[in-house]
């Protein structure tokens, strides 16, 4: 699997998480839930790849709610990435 396939798979998985949390009536709770899921169930490399893709502006197809969750929790997502290496 090449890097583009890997990123596309991460985007697809992140969008599935976003779809679940999109139904939450409290947007802040939804954003927190997405970030917590990423921290709890994704490997540090997966989180790093997704955050890097968003940082570079190349996360084509990533849902807006996931982007918002990453933007809101960028520091803790990146901290958890570096602290687990």
C-alpha cells in the first residue's frame, strides 16, 4: 500500500468516526468524542499521518467535523503522538 492509499484509508476511517459523532446534539461533545476516539484507538503513527495531512492542507475528502475536531484538539493529538514514540 502506498502512502496515498494509506492516507485515503485514514481519511475514510476518520470520516466514519465523524459520521457517528455528527449526530450528537452538542457539537463540542462531538468534537471531543472524535479526538478522544483518535487518541484511544489509533496508533501514534496513524494520528501523526492524519494530523500532518490536515496541517499540509491535503486532507481532501476529510469531513468538516473531523477537521474541526483536529483543529480544536491539535495540541493534545500531537502531544499524544510525540509522547508515545
